[in-house]
C-alpha cells in the first residue's frame, strides 16, 4: 500500500467525527488571501516524490485565540484533512510547535501525487462559534520537484554568508565529474580587521543527495541539509577540516561575478 503522507510531528491519525458547524463559517483561502491573513506556507522537496509543507502564523488578529491567553484557546487547532468536502474520512490534528514566542508552526510530509486530497483547516474560535480557514495544499505546492540538475545550475558559482561575529565563510561550487556531485571550496575569513584575512580553506567533492533522496551536502560521512529558495542558499550544519570548524548554518547570497568585456 502506498504511503500518502507522514506527519513530521509524529501525531497519530484519528478518524474523528466532524464537529458541528452550525455556528462556524468555512472560508477557503487562495495563496494571496492566506498571505494577507499572515498565514505563511513554506514547502520544500523531501525526496524525489515527497514534499514537506510547513504552516506558520502569529497568535494575533484572526488567530489571537491560539495565544496562551486566548479565552477560547481550547477550540483552536490546525487539522490536516484527507478527502473531499466538509466531512472527509480522515482528520488529523497537527501538533503545534510554539518554540517561537507568539507564533505557531505545524508541518507534515506528503506524497506529491496525493496533494489533491489534502487540506489544512485552521480553526479560529469566536464567542458564538468561529471560522475554519481552508488551505488546499495543491494550491501552495509546485507539482514538479526540482531535480539535481536544477539545483546544480543554481548552485554553480560563489556564495557568501552575511558577516556575523568575527568570521565569514565563502563557498565556491564547481560542477563535479558526475551530475549529482560538486567540487566545494570553503574559505574561512577573519573580518575583525579592516581587510578580511584568510584563515583557512578546504576543498572536497560533495554529493547533493543521500540514499533516500533527501537534499544534503554529503562529505566524508557528514551531512549538511540545504534548501534553495528565493535566490538564497540556506544551510543547516557544519563540518571540520584541517582542524578548522566551518559553521555553515544560515543564509548565503550569491556573489554576482562581474563580466570583463574584451577590448575591441
């Protein structure tokens, strides 16, 4: 049997009776309408056939009842529904991540072929009922998963991190011998002086995908997850070489190489 989705929060699927909607309104939101309400939906590839979906919003305005101080907070929740209509056969309340003050984050991983069946319901209670905001997952996810070749085209070149503290790491990617590999050069600079000083550098062949299809920089057994979004490279991880620890966690911006025009 093909797995439709996996809950990243390890929540248990419950076949629950549908709540009474006599005093509840149902509002279906487009991508633009969700953004206006402060509902931020992020997606990223989780292998060649799956996608991870994450919803984040502030506990204010329409969603103030999600706040710990909300008078009707017990009725607030985010549900993942599988099926069509207001009474789908399966409903799963998602566990909320509240590690960020004043914000709620929920997430799950799904098979791309099953996106038409999935809907997020954000239940915002009110004194006389409430509003159920519907987000059809298919409207927020690109059908085509980015290929390694697509990633390779975007990665090729030089990337710099925003300076933090006394150091800066510069990453240079060059196509490797095989399509899913890259030659990575990492340079660590001390930027406490007026002019950046090169502290150390390392060069290695890396792979862009692990055996399960997830996107990673794989080098000597170490894995650094990466995401390409909005012309930015986001890394989570670190590696050590020649006694130097390269901190890679954070955002990188691509350095535009200046073209030198030849003399006529």
